[in-house]
C-alpha cells in the first residue's frame, strides 16, 4: 500500500466518523427504512474509497448527499423494474416477452 492509498483511506475514515450518522438520519427520512438508509450510507462511503483524490473536498455533506441520492434513486428504479417484471409474469403476458432489464 502506498502512502497516497493510506492517506486516502484515512481521509475517508475521518469523513465516515464525522458524517455517517448524519447521512443515515437524512436517508432514513427519505427511505422510511433504517436498514436501507444504513446500506446506502455504507455504499456511499465504499464509493468514496474507490474514488481517487478526495483531499480537497470543500463541502463533504454535499458530496455525500449527491452520491447517496444517486444510489437511492438507482435502488428505487431497480425496485420499480422488478415490480413491473413480476406483474407482467403474474399476468401471464407471454405474447410480449419481458425486457432484458
């Protein structure tokens, strides 16, 4: 592990300690589910770990909110696709095969 990797991990660790509970609380209000909020908050910080060059974040909560919102919207989109697909299967509409999505 290089010094840059260690520095990056330490920076994300500090962000996690400073903002994880705040982000979970914010997401809990939007998702109405504590487990979903915690999953998305954890995935938000995992994405930060994978992103290089975070040392110059001026507004960390804005960045965390943006990443978390994108993840939450993606979850909702997947959930809606799954519901449509299951509804189509339940209706037995085999004349129109389901979308590959």
